[in-house]
C-alpha cells in the first residue's frame, strides 16, 4: 500500500510541476494555455479516479480475504467446541451410568 501511496504522490507532484512549468514557458496564447490546463486537470482527475478504483478493488480483495480467513477460524472454533461438548456429554453419561449403578445397590439394600 505504501508503494501505491508513493506512486500517487509522485503522480500528483509531477502533474503540478508540469502544469506550472507549462504555464511559465508557454509560447501559446492565454486561451490555448487555459485549454491545456483544463485538459491536464481532466486527465489528472481521470487518473485519480482510476487509481481510486484500483485501490478500492485492492482493499475490497484484502477485506474479503480476511473475512474468509475469519470465517474459517470461526468454523474451526465451533468445530472444536462441538468435539469438546461431545467429550463432556460422553463423560457425563459415564458418570450418570455409574451413579445409577450405585443407586441400584443402595435401593436393594
């Protein structure tokens, strides 16, 4: 992401410097120079929109990948909890069986 930020800043700085130098050394009339500035502004806006769209896609992909990873982790946790619950239930059933057996001994006596 840092490379994209540096690229964007470089693009923005280059556009500003280019526009300034173009105005200073313009051999054309003012109306032509103003039209070139307007064209450059539109071009810069389009480039910015393109970069913003690319960044949005990159961020969206990363968020989606993180969500899938989180979903996988949650599934693993639920699965582990389910196995642990089964172990606890099995243990409790064994204890209950032992208690019932002891209770039968006491009832016969």
